C-alpha cells in the first residue's frame, strides 16, 4: 500500500509540522483506495480538560467541495501565527479547545468528486431516514452509479465513522460544544444551517440557537449569512449531524448543549459572475479565480471568531432561564416553522 498525497493534504501536513508540540495531532483513520492510502488527520489545540467548551471544524466531507477544507486550512494558518504573539488568543485557548478535521474525505478531494472511494455520499450515509423524502438528491440505495448513494444500510463508511468518533470523544464530553461543517454548492447566499435535515420539526436547542442568532445579528448587523434549519431548503436521508445530534440527546438530554452547524457557501454567486466555470469539474462548487478564492478565505474569519468567543461567554445564549426558553421557542417557531 502506497501513501499518497495531494495539495490540500500537503498543506495540512505542513501546518501540522509548524504547530509542533503546541497541537495534538492524531491520524484517526487511514483510507485505502486501490493501491493508495490516505490519512485522516485530527488536530487539537487548547485545554485538554473535559469541562471546557469545544469548537470543532470539519471540511471536505464532499470531496468536490474542497473550498471548505481550504477555508479551514487558511484559518489554521492564521492561528499558527497568533500562537506566536497574541496573548488574548492564548488566554482563550487555556479555557477552551479547538478541534480540526479539515479533510474528512481524502479520496474524494484527491479524485475531485463528491463521494468517497466507494462511491458513497458521506452526508447521506447514516441510518437516519428522512420524513417525506422522495427525490433522488435526498439519498438513494438503488445503485452506486447514481449520485447521492447512501451505501450499505448495516454499516457506515470508515470516513463517517471517524467523524463520529471525533464528535463523540471531543465534543460530547464537553458541557458546551459547537461543530461547524463547511460545504459549498447551494444558492447565491451563504447559509448557516442547524438541525434538522431529515425532518421539518424544531430540534431540542432551538431556543438557544435563536439567542445565538440574535447576538450575532446585533454584533454584526450587516453579516452575509442566512441562518435557518436545513430542512427549510430541502430534506434528506442519512444526515450525519442529525444522527449525531439524536445520539447526543439520547445520552445527555438537557445535561449538556451540543450545536451542530453547517456552513453552506453559496457557490451559485461565483457561477453568476463566471458562467463558463460551470463546464469545469470544480467550477460549480469552488471559486476558480484566485481573487475570489482569497475573498472566500477572508469572509468567514469573523464567524469563526464569534463562535469561539460565544462559547467562552455563554450566559446570554446558552444559559437561558425557563421563561426565556419559552419565549425564544415561540419566536423560533414563528420565524422558521410558520407556527
């Protein structure tokens, strides 16, 4: 078996080398494809105490949407520089933990395709069944030769299992955690999605999510994101974050708070400016022009910083009293569910 690399993996391994002993790095899985082998790296920064808040970043679940991996790698490079001089950031890390899995699906990124090496769409791979899903893009088990193939119903793919292990070991152990999964390819707006993707019903932390949104809206009144449940746009089978969230609720109920978010970068905007990029393999999901790539790398740093700070100061959004929870649930139902 031959270890193989590609530009994004090489960039990640350079960053890991630059972090040195200031980060903990683990190969959480090795993925074989034909005669090649690819590692899935998990990088952890900050406190190792189990009771600190955790912010985790995941990218490259869909290999064709490699801009997610590249945004995370750019953020990691920024952090690498901050570690040398930013005392305020170092103080934050003493009270929190950052987790990075920038390339969940290395074979998909290497091949430039959505699925993994077994032709499985990892974000349709969990056993969760969507409610009222009839469209092909919702996930299918007809054949791997069609897109959105869900894979074997009895066992999840190694990449999906690796992601779930990181969430279980690094986020579920914390009293307060946020996961941010980066994708691209839907609409002309950048969307910040929360559960559920499998059904059009409010999830357990809808009150806290609305409070976090309100804080973000007040701090950054001209931000670019449409914040909504994923099911408001479409409903799918097999969503990994629905699967993990339901697992979390079954184990911890209201004892802890776990908020899985998906950043869906609106790639149709890039195509509207350069329609001919539609004929490129990556053009539908990736900004091909260098200046557009750089703009995407910059535009989400504010969000990342906000989420990190919010985890360290949760009183106004994650520690709501019972009456405020009721008020927020009613507002959220009216805003997102028409109830």
